[in-house]
C-alpha cells in the first residue's frame, strides 16, 4: 500500500479545492516541478489512493438531490483502510470519525434514488464494514 507523505497530502488538499487545477498551477502552489506533480498524481492514481477527480456543487444548487447521513460500524483495526476507500467516493461529501456505537459518519449526496441506492450498496460491500444505518435528510430548518 502506498504511504502518503506531506507533499501528497498537500497536493490532495489543493485538488479537493480545485480538482481541475492544471499541473503547472499545482507545481507553483506546492513549490515543486511539474514533473514531480505529474509523477505524484500518476502514483496516487496507480496505487488507488486517488480515485479520480470530481466537481463540487453548491449545496443549494440542486434542490432535488438526495441528501443523507450514514453511520458506519467498522471491524477491528480496518478504519484507516475503509476511510481511504470512502474518501474516493464522490457522493460522500464529508466523512467523520465519532465515538459511541458508530465509528464513522458520512454525508451522502446523490442525484437520484437510483444513485443513492447504488452508493449504499457500494459502501456496504466494502470489506471491514460490519453495519450501517442511513437517514435521508428531508429538509433544513
């Protein structure tokens, strides 16, 4: 498994803010060469640590989007590996560790019930996830 270093973490942080940032802009921000950035992106993609690039949409942009919170129970010491898998899913907009009965809480946003159902299945099929409970958010008050 590829171990992220500080440069990888900083680059991923920049990409989270601007997934469309050109390699030259990333290099300027990070203070490294374009070749270094491209090699790191390739390595992160090849290792599965970086699963792709996505667009972030304003929360109120799509009033028909399905929003939910999912509480997740994790087996043993597999939390770190599961977090890496979950963070690569574009429908999971935030992920938090927590105390109590559940180990993780994820905020899910999907464009339709069909997509929402697919996301739930994908999460539940991850090795090391023992149980989950999901609540659809009906309205903000």
